[in-house]
């Protein structure tokens, strides 16, 4: 049992210690298991599931699946933790899998499922934040307890939870993996988060480019000058990232204006001249 607990991670290990376990039932038929109705994760990445399937074909299921008897059908067992292993075992063609049978109520089952999910490394940042929030809302955890239970810093938990304050349009982009955790952190607290998010996707901006874009937008606003068209700002950033020099585009309503390049020494001036000469 100690080996089982060690492999399950700090949070699940603690929960296993708090529940009644049946060590006699070591394996169950794959067909006798059913998904956890409290499973907070609905989307399983196909590529990582295939990797796990290949691993299981070679080595079997190394970490047991935690289950409990179904209250309305004692011939079946509900998965509390390990649904990915169960799905991969089916894909690998296994007939039975190693299990740990526990006696837990619905709330504890939900707690198991959340703990297992937030301890995984391939969760998208939104799923992770939602897991922490459910621990706080449903089980009266505070951020300090979540931090200790999951084994991550208090600041990580705080920053993760802040993602849930983003607009729904941005949250959907995170769910679809159009935005990374790095992008999402920059967007938290921005009045124009939805607009910046759309530019990140349209222009394929990196996290660094996004930081510069937001900084440029804020600087223009703080100076009290007329805010430029956001497409012009994005264009300035794109050119600046390309040539490594600050660029300023002034464009009027009739689409007339001028472009200026800022240089700080003779080498940068020569660079601008070389770029122009090589293209015209």
C-alpha cells in the first residue's frame, strides 16, 4: 500500500490514507469500470492518450486505478482517479487492470478527481485554475491549503485563479489552446483583454511580442495622445520585431502619413539604409 500511495502524489496519498481500502481486490475487468460522474476534466488530449496507450501495450498499467462500488449496481465500479489509464487500457486491448478499491462518498470522490487532475502537468491553465477553485468553493480550502496539498507555491495558485477573471471570449481561446498560459497571464486585468487576445491569434504573437504590444498600447494611453488604430499599433510592433528598431507610423483618415525609424547610433542608421537599398 505504501508503494501505491507514493505513486499517487502528495494530495492523493493523503486522501488514500483517510479512506477505507480493500487490498484484496487487485484487478478488475475493464468492462466492470465506469467513468466518474464527477470527473472535472471532459477533454482528453488524443496524442498524449495515444502515448499512454503505447506505453501500456509495452509495460501494462503500472499505477493502479482508484475505484469505488456503484451504489445502484454493485457489479460495477466507478473510477475515482485514473480515467486516462482506463481509456488507454481499452485502446491497448487489455481485459483487466490493477485497481485500489475504496469506500468514499460523493464529495470525497469529487475531491479525488480534482486532486488527480490539478497534479497533472498537461492540464491547460484554465482546467488547472478551475480545479483549484472547486477545491476552495466545494471543500472550503483556502489558497494556503491548496498550495500545500498540491505542492505548488502560493503565488502560483493565486496567479492561476486570476485567469478565471478573464472574459468568456478569452477563456474559450485558452480552452481551444489558441492561447498559452504565458499569454493568459499578460491578459489578466486588461480592459481590452478580448481585443489583445484576438490580435495574439491573428498575428501569431509570441509571449514576448504580446508583452511589447501591451506595453506600447499602455504608453500611448498614458501620454494622453490620441490612441492609434490598433491595427497600426500591431503593424508597428510587427516591423519593430522584424528589424530590431523602434518604428512609428502616422496614418490619417485618408490613409496618408509617414513612417519614421528611430536609430541610436551610426550602425543602426546604416542598417536602415541597407534595408531600404536592398529592397528598392
